C-alpha cells in the first residue's frame, strides 16, 4: 500500500512537471494589458489532455490524446489519431476526422486529409481544397503553402502566389 501511494505521488509530480512545461500552470497568466487570460489553457493529466480555466480548474475533461491552445475560439484536439476542433465550452465543433490540424487564423485553419493539406472554416466546411503538400496558418490574409516541392502563398479566397511571381487561381 505504501509503495502504491509513493508511485501515485511520483505520477502526480510528473504530471505537474509536464504541465509546467506545456503551460497549464499559466492558467490565469496576465497579458500585456494586465488582464487575465480568459480562454481555457491546455492541461495534461497522465497521458490525456484537457483544458483548465484561469483558476486552474479543469473545464474540459482530460480525454484527448493531444491538445493545442485556442485561437479564434477553437482549439485543435487529437482523439484516436484524428484531429478535430473544440469550442471554448468543450463541444466538438469540428469532427475529429483529419490527419493533422493547425490553428484558426483569419477564419480558416489548415487541415491534413489523406496526405494533403487544405483549409476549413469554423463550421468545418472545406473552404480551400486539400491539394497542398504542406500548409501553414494565415497571417494578414496569406498562408504559406507547399505544392510539388515549391513554396508560395495562398490568400483566404484561394488565389495562389508563387515565389516566381506567377499568380493563378486554384
């Protein structure tokens, strides 16, 4: 019994160390304005991930295999080797059907499906087809994409801009 208690304490200690690394101890961290962060923060317990609030209380159960921070009200989560998105209340807003996922920005998020990357909107609709070898998130209306070994940019409407200066519509 004593050995089991020691093992539990070691496990709790390791969970705390992991959470220190992933940032969950920053629940309630202040931003430059001095206000506290109000979105849930990824939190790990054992091998599973969930989210805590600024008071460090778990607000989304630790049921995910992996979880990334919220962006534009959604967080990418991994469930049984598939990625989807939850909203700030913990509801699965976009089903976990993707092989990979990135952050929402400019209303779109990169997702990988069958080895190709595209972009979905916040309702889970494919806004830009999954045809790219790789894709990054949007910033100021453009996202970096790779197609056939060549890097370029795409705007939120799907227009592609390549490093050689050529422009074409996907």
